[in-house]
C-alpha cells in the first residue's frame, strides 16, 4: 500500500479563536518533536500562517491556481526555516476560492489535490478559513481529524455546537472532531466554569509567548518551547497522534 499522509484540519466557524496559532504550532511540533515530514497548507486568504513561517508574498498571487489545476501544488510549496516543515502558502487569490469551488461542482477537489502530494509527507495540516463555506465543506471530506479551537465562552461553544450539528446532518462518517480550549485565562470565572464542564478537552493558555509569534515570525516551539504554552502545544500534539493511531487501529 502506498504511503499516505494523515490530514489534520484546524477549523472554526468563528474567527479570532486561535485557529492559525494552533495550525502553526501543531505543524511545528509534528516536525520538530515528532520527527514527521510535515506540510502546512495555508487555506486562509489572510495568510497569517504563511506570514508567521516567514513567507513573503509574490507579486502575482497564485494560490487559487492550484485548485484550478493550472499549476501543481508542488510548484508553490516552499521550505520553512524549521527542519522537516514545508509550507504551501496562501495569498489574496483565495478570497474568491469559495465561489470558484461552488461553480466547479467538484466536491472532492481539495481531497484529490491532497492525494497528489500525500506520499511525500507524514502529516498535512490545513489552516482553514473561518465560516461554513464551500472550502470548509471540501476540508470536511479531506481531513482525517478536525481540530476545533474554542474560546471558553458561550458564543464560541455555540459555534462548536453548530459545526457538530452540520457534520452530523451533512457528513455521515465524518472525521473525528477534537475540540480544544484556546486562549484560556484561569483568572476569569467564565473560563474556569467552561473548562471544568469539559475537563477532557485539551487547553491552550492565554500566554505572552503566543502573542510573540508574529514578532519572532516563528512557532512557540522554536523560541519558547519550555514555556507553559510550549508545553501545552506539545501535549496537544501527543493527543492528536494518539487519536490518529486509535483511528488507524
């Protein structure tokens, strides 16, 4: 049987919940600490993950062209400064990706594209744009596991419930979902109550090291691995690997 990468999607219905933070740090953990040949595919037109990993945008945006089959994914993949971690960067051309995918009518275009590069990697992380869109529908068909960051607040948890309901109705046999509490502040009673109600969910603390990622243009695991946030990303990476191994069994 041909080698095939495991696809880990980081997705949320809401923006501003730490989605890209998870994507960048989990991809780095897979490469740095787990020894996995890893690709981070930035699907968010804001291209924050690409920025953090040091990518400089080109004059001619080409990210959408991969979906149009005008160019192969390999031609846009670049090496990051982290050994074992490659990047397929985003750019502003992805702003019109949803409309293109909807008009195309190919429900598994993303999954098929992933297959073309799957043999070269152990792990492929997808940093998905927020919202319930055609891109997210494609992601749900391509992923082996879906990581959903949730701020410990009623609105964020309501968004998670909407995602679960959508998957149940429209994606039978979907990939397993792993909610992750993000930006947890133990000084806030609301956060304490929410995390206590779901003690099995992994949690990432509100931390200055996370805020410094955009300054260093690097994952926490590179410049603050032994910090509380670094430890949390490492533990979450282990939980994902265990979940993937269990699904394989």
